[in-house]
C-alpha cells in the first residue's frame, strides 16, 4: 500500500438487501484492516516492531498481530468456528488493551515471531473473515446475538487500535520512524487566539442507546440514563499549547498545590515538567507530531493526560479566583445539544478534524460548531466523569471484560474524538474511558459549573456474577458446607509432592490462589475473564475485596473483606493473576508442581485442547487436580465436545469420569477421587448446592 | 355477514416492508375472525349456543368466546398488554381444546353470558388486536420471541377452532341447525370406485422445520427427525362410505376380534353400530352433512375415528389374509414424496378439497396427485403414529401445554387435511394429533407394510421441567431436607380450623393436593400449566407417576411411583385437578377452608390480582398459607408489579413480607411465619437449595 486510504463510516445494522449488506461489511472490514496495516508503515523497518514505545506496553509486533487474533479468538469462543489458524499467535497476541497488571508485558517471557510471518498470518485471517462475511447466517437488522455481530466487533476493535497505535507510534523515538507524506501533518498559524467562556443553558440529558439502535455499539453504550443539567459556562476553544504554556512557565509542574494525590504520584513517577509530546531544547519547546518534530504549533490543542488537565484547571482557578474544572459527561452532551450537533453520519466530512483526514491536530479555531469550536474532533476532551454502566447494562457475552473492568472509578470518560478516531469512536453515542494518567490524542476544555456529580461511584462490585463469586469465595458459609476454595487448597497441599510452583486455572476471584500460597512458593491464578481476575489483583494491590451480597431480588448488603482479616499479608508477593484461555494457554505458563482446575472443564469450548497437553506444563511428579459437577451445557460447549453426560450411538451412557480416564490415561495415573460440596448464594433464600467430583492425577 | 368468505393462506414471516407485513397480518386476522363468526351462523338461533353437541364438550357459547379470549389471555401472560377486557369472560372461556379431565365441562358450574354480550366482546377484542397489529414492535423475519408471534398464534389457534367447531356443528341435532346455501354441500356420483394398492418405493424421510422456516409453526413442528422407510403399498383412494359399508354389513361393529382394548372400550361406551355421521333409518343408511341429512354419498370418504379405522384394517386383513394397517407418519411423507406433492402455497387452490372451498367431503376420485388420490384434502387420514416431539423440541413459552400433554402415546397423528382445514392446518409441515376415539373430519387410507415403528413412546416424563418437579415432589430427599409438599400439608393441617374443602393453588405435579386430602374432605389442585396438572391426574386415573430423574447432563434414571407406594388409594376420590390462572380464577373455585399457595406469588404476572380478592374464596375462619423465597424476576413479573426486592424512589428497601402485610392487612391477620427449606434436584451433582418463608394468614 502506498497512498492514503479514505476512512469509511460504519455499516448500518438495518436494510433490506442481505447481499448488499455483506458487501458493505466486507468493504468496511477491508478499509479497517488496510488502514491498520497502513499506519504501521511509519515504523522505519521490521526491527522496530520489537521495540516498546513505553515500558508498560507491549512491543509493536504484539499490536500488529493482536487485532487479527482478536477475530479468531472471539469466533472460537463464540463457537462460530472450531479450528484455530495459529494457536501460538492466538495465545501470545491475545490480551493487551488497557494498561493493567494482568496484561502481561514482560517481553522476556515471549519469543516474538517474525514480522513477515505475522503479515502472512494477517492475510490468512483476512481470507477467513472474508469467507465468513459471505457465508454466515444473516438477517437484518443485525442483532447482538448474530454471529455477524462478532465480525463487526472485530472491526470496531481494530478501529480502536488504529487510534491507540498512532499514539504508540508518536511515542516511539523519532529515529525509529519513517517520514511518509501519506500522513499529512498540518501547520499552525501564528495568530493569538484568546479563549473565552460561553454560557450553556440548562438541559435535560438522556444517555444510552436502545437495542434497536441502527449502529454497532459497545455494551457500555446501551441502557438508560437521565440527568438534569443546570446552566454552566464552557470554554469556547480547546486549551491550546499557547494557553497551556502559561501554566508551564508559571512552574505548574513544580507546584504541588495544583495536583491531587493521583497527580502527585504521576509527577513523581514520570518526572514530567511539560506535556509529554513537547520536546525541550535549550529552554524552548518543540512539538512531536506523528512522524516529525516541528516548531511549537501554538494554536494546536495541547495533548495532556487528565491529571495535567486537572492541574491546569486548579492553577487557573486560583489565579482567577473562579472554579474551573473539566466538564462532566452530561455537561458535554448539553454543549452538543446547544450547538445542535448533528449525527456523525450526516455531518460533512470536513466539518471536524476526525476520521483520519489528517494525521495531526489542527488549529483550535478551525472548526466552529454554532459558536463553540471542536465540539468533536481535533483531540479528545478529558471529562471529570468516571465511566459507569447505564441502567440495564449487560456485558456482551463475547467480550464481557470490555467495559466492566473500567467501571472502577479510575477510568475517566474522554469526550468528542480526535483526528485519529474513526468508526464507532466518532459516532455520537460512543463512550470511551482511560486511566487518568494515560496518554491519548487527548486535551481538554474547561467549564465553570455548579452541577454536582450525581453518580457516586459504587465501590462495591455490582457485577452480579462477580459478586456471586466473591460471596462464594470470600463470603459466609451456608448449610454447614466449608469454603470450597480453602478445601480445594487443603486437598492440593495433601496430594502435592513438590511445592515450588502451582497454577490455579479458572481461579475466578482468586481465593484458592491465595490459599495455595500457604503451601507453594509461587502461585499463578489464571481466569478467562478479566472481570474475575481483577478481584484477586485488587486484593493484592489494595488489600481489600468489596462486593454486594444479594438478599432479595435487587436488594443487596455491602460486604468488605481485608487482607488482614484473611491473614494473607505475607502471601501477596507469592501470587500473581493473569488473563488466559485454558484451551490455548501461553507457553510461558509451565513448570508447575501442581495444577488445580476447579469447576473448569465443563465450561470450556473444547475441553480436550486443555486435557491433551496439560501434562507438558507439569514438572516430574506433578499433580493435576480436577473438580467438576460435570454439568455440560450447549451454551458453553458444543455437544460434539462434551466428555460425558450423553448416550453414544449405541445407546450406552457416556460418563465424564470414564472419558477423563481414557484421555489422561497415557500421561497420568488417577490416584484418588472424592466428592466435595459447595454452595453458591443467589439470594438470602436461594442457593446452588453442588457436589463436585475431585479427581487427582499424578503425572506418569 | 352473508356471503361466503374466501379463506386466505397464512402470512409469511419474511419480507422487507414492515408496513405491508402489518397489512397482510391484519387481513389474515380479519379473514380468520370473520370466518369463525360465519361458521356459527349455522346455529339456528341464540338458544342453540347453550346446547352441547356432545356430553364431553362445552356448549357452543364457550367456543364462540374462547378464540377471542385466547388472544387476551396469551397477551396478558406474555406481558404484552396489562389490562383485561373482561376478566370474567377471560376465565370462563379460558380452557377447552382437548377432551381432558381438567377441561372443565360441567355446565352447571357456570352462568354463561348472553350471546350478544359475547358478540360485543369479540368486537372489542378485534379492535384491540387491530391496534396491536398496527403498533407492536416488528422486525422481519418475525421470530418466535416477537410479540407479533402471539398475534399469529391467536390467529392459527382460531383456525383450528374453525375446523373443530364445524365438527361440533355437524354433531349438533339437525333441529338446531339452519340450512344456509353459503355452506356448499357437494353431491356424490353413483359410479362404483374400486380401491387398489400402489407401491411406494423406499425413501429417506426427514421431518421437522428449522427456526428459519418462513411460516408460523407450532412448537411440535420444529426440530429434527430422520427415518429410512422401506418400500410399502398404499391404497390409491381413501376408504369410501361404500368400502366401509361392507365392514358394517359383515357385522364389523359386533365382532370383538376386529377391535383392540381401546376399541372395545369405545364400542361399550358409545354403543356404536356404524360410523357416527351415518344415520340409520329402516335398515338403510343416510349421511349427516354439516347442515342436512342426505342420501348416502357412497363415494365420499367415510368419517371414522382411529379405532374404527383400525377395526376395518383388521377385518380386511383377516378376510384377505394380508396385513393391512394405517400408515405411519413417515410412510405418509414417503407417499407425498412419491407423488411430488408441492408446497401448499404453490398448489392451485382447486387442486385439493381443503381450505373451506366447500363445506363437505367430495368423491374420492376427484383429486388425483400423480396417481394417488386425496394425498391432502377431503378428510384427514388417521395414522398409526402417536405424536411425539422431534429432536430439539422446546415448548413455546406462551403456550407450553399445546403439545406436551399430547406426547402420551394416546394421541395419534392425523395426516393430510380436510375440507374444513385452513391456515397452518394445510401447510405441508404441520402436525396435529387427537385421541383415537375422537371424531374429526377424518377417515383413512390403508397400507401393507413391513416398516417397524421406530419410535418407541417413552412412558417416562421427558419434559425436563415436569420431570424436575416430579423428582421434587415424588422423588428422593437430599441433604436431610424433608419433602416440601408433605411439610406444607402438615403445616396446613396444623393451622386450619375447618377441614371441609381445600385449594392447592399452583399445585404443580399435585403431591401436596394428595397430602392435604389426608386432612380435608375435598381438595382441588390448580396449576397454570396442563403440563403439570396432568401428572396429578395421571396418578388419580392410572395410579402411577413416571418420570426421568436427571443424573449427568442428558443421562437420566427412570423412576416410577405407584399410588399404593404413596398410600393414596383412598384419597383419589377426594382430589381433582384443574387448569387455572391464579390471577384470574374462575368464580366457581370458592368456599374453601384453606388455600395453600406454594412458591406461587413471585411467579405471577400481577400478584395483586391474586392477593386482592383471595379472601372472597375463603369461608369464615379460612386460612391462607403462602410460601415463597421472594425471588422476583422480570421474566415472570414486570418490575412495576413486584411486591418487594427493590428500592423505592427514596432509596428505602422494599421487602416482600412488608408489602404482603400492607395488602392483606384489611382482610387477614398474620398469625405465624416460619422458614421452610426445599431442595430441587437438577442433576445428580447439582441442586437448588431454597429457604421459603411460610406465612399463615387467618381471614378476618
């Protein structure tokens, strides 16, 4: 590819013509896949693919592979396809969007493949997705449970990575970057633009799209939310480099009074003295654009994180004795309402600096929306609102950890869009959030407001399933049945031969991982869903687990367990938590003395993929412990992959324990079985009482 | 209405134009509703509406109201509408398709309304359905979970009643019937038609429609079934009155050797000596058509029930020393395949005597399908196959007792269609079954075959939910928790003051009904679903409960409990079981000394409709016993109707027990509460352990 690609708008979900819709989806898929590959052309050569642009992020090769493997992993998990293209790629390229502990960026743990091999792999994925677009069952409108939804999800996921990869490329040292005229960098005028405040009238704001919304939307965009917004004032322009320069010159980065706790922590760690994309040289500042360092474009919006934006507001407030702050999500929507912002799909393409028309910001006085500039486009605008789920929020089954891990009061919504945004990112109802210290193509506008923040973030885990597991693992016991995680760890400690390293596979909220650390030197906890993994991680990092214990239907009691109460203070260093797929585990998860897989096998999409190779991850004398009630169900496992619970063609009962023996016989000796009860609380009056079978296998 | 109405074909589920689809549905609805009212014009006057054409069936007024109330009851149950049009009509006209014990036909129990009031009521229903057709959310193709599906269900339900009402009208004494030229009665030729046998080659037959089938289908039509059919011979024509006359003349109705056990029972009860629609006069036979008695149409197909058809086959087999029998379902499909029977929607309208083109049979040599006559149309053809569910069968939520109560080995499939069939009844994949002694517009053709009947009817209840309740009420106990039905009956006997009559409301499979009969003289058990009611009834009639107890996923153990084992031999006369809706109970359910409602209130669509009036059904000193775990859920009860388990607008917890006290306070005194556990087995290793709250209320 050489010339630039015009970015298409997302495909609508509605229509009458199935063949035409397939054509539209394919065009949009290619446009996205091509653009993603195109933006990697700014990397100087293949060696650069193995560089990290930031210590906390993967090397670029990961991202190059990741958006392709995403399609395959989701299609496999949703049981739409059964065969992987490259199991190794699809484990090492699996996870890595947000900067989180369980997003494993320790490069030494991997052997990264050749760039050309990843290019070939991307071509194979492209061909498969093409075939699926042509052949998957399709009715219109496309709904969330359609298999085509997973294709659209893969496309929109890649659109996000187009934007975040452009940030990573911009963070990469210039020596690794190729100048390329295809990526237009705009220039800035030397006019002085003075910011001013505009009054926004009070408004009744409704958020959330309905299930019949005509565009692909992420789960956090669905549902209902309503808030009355009182009148307030907003800055007419985004804050420019010129306006922010005053703050820098007034020693803004040095005066602690402008910075909150999180801000101070950021300053300490980053040692920042100016915005990240400014380059200091002999006391003056230049500006890092995507592929060049240019003279400071004073009228471009400044790129900062939320902590810098908040510090600026504090500085300006003290200076002017007025209360400047970042806008809330609903205040931003009131601004959109005030300027009659149209649907993106009806907006003239050059109305805003978005959708990859340019590969840089532009002057803040370029795009006027009925009196206010850059309501959308140019750079994202940090808000003061942590992202949360609307009433009726349900995680999408195929990507249940897209949103919920960010509903933690630590991820602030970014408003509008940037020059690098396209696809769902520039749709009016989309919602994206990042940690406040994170860099994006993001700046800010400020407001003066009396609006109180209505939504108090609930620190108690409100994710029903996660709460249920927290109660199960950290809550009370019922009907005299002992805590299951503790009992499993006791059994493991009784049967294990060596005690160096253990794996808690399907660790859920992590209780057994900690209990195992009483016996083992190192314990790794792995779960498929980050929704679960983050509980164990939070206990390690913050020393606390908080959750809602269900009482009667929607009534809950808040519960809290501290690391001291659990007696785990000295165990935190021994445990670590990771996201992973038991059917396609990364190679580096190996050399265990004991692997515990509780209530896992009957929830895997292809349990044999786990069982056939698990012995390779065990040391000599290693012990495998399985527990399961053998409740096979088609919603988790296609019937052809069940290990039991059905009659064969001759009418004989096939029982799981017999199949396990057949599969494991060559590599393991079955040394013990026993029943072990557990009770899961659904409400104060309703419980699941299950009797799992524990089977203990010694590696031959 | 005066002239005849041309019957429309069903609306397809697919299309691109929503407005057009609404128009098509409305036209089809009116066509159906009009035709139904039209066929009641054969009744001489309004007085006849209060006559029964058979002692086991309701008077005609019931059927006249029933098809309209069906729409309302289903729309209410599916929470599509919330307000009834006429609660009384919608209870008394609620149930009555199959001839079953729980289909209450004891006329003395009701005061039937005026015909004109029912006419007015039908007009109101028509207007409401019209509005819903215009306004319900609609996407194409229409799927089973669409609210429009319920409208289509109401229409097809009425199409069935057009056919069965025409049978009832034909059974009504002629003095009650008006001659009406709109209803064409055909005449028969005097040619002699000799039947002969045609060879049908072997065939591989697949049955069942997929979820993407383009026409409304009943739940029993979905799924998969496959059978290899060996070659066999079939009669070229349906059996005519002339052919059947030989059997009558040869004393076929008097010779027991032609009749099986069920046949002998039929002969004894009916005292039949000839087909039901033949009229004997001075040793010769005339023929009852819909509105007249005519000379015997020798070439019309004979109308008989399955027992008479089987007796004829036995007679003919003995006479010719050949094995004649009725065809199986798959053999019939092999005949259809052999003659290349086209889709009904492509069939010229006059190709077969169906779809109400005439209001009588026609000669059996009128409609030829590539060599075989009346493959569809004229009269239904009895099969030897009891109806069963295909692989993947799931009862439709809105009408869960349409099919499953007939999967009992006692309902034989009828094949083809009759002159009175229309709508889904004449679609190629439809499946209808009746008890073998039942009269329809049905005759038969015979076959000579070596095909064995592959499907052995499972006498064990395979309906998962019903089996689960059988195990719960009649199976083992687990975790030391006593049988819940027995414990509830003990509590009732402890707290009741008088012991004449009790009601077990939400009786499920009826165990508590029997247990209560140890204390009370009379106990009525009522449940919303016939799927459940039939279990208690079967125990009463056949002295046995059989069910599958789940072990591991799809593996089951068959269990059997006899009335002797239960010690209920002397209780059967005291109990009776009825289908009923706790939110709209028929008036005649009253004068109880005790009403037990176990685990009912949190599954009602509007629990207040039950609670607000229940005291009126109790005698002085009457006791109401509620048990519930208060697990409110939106799939059963819209949130606005929950009695607890939520926070009110001020953030206060609303608990069910408090709301119950508020609602019942004026009419009841709360005299006792206690917890009572129960355990429901899901598999050998998985149980629900629930703690219900028992509250005991004494009528003020």
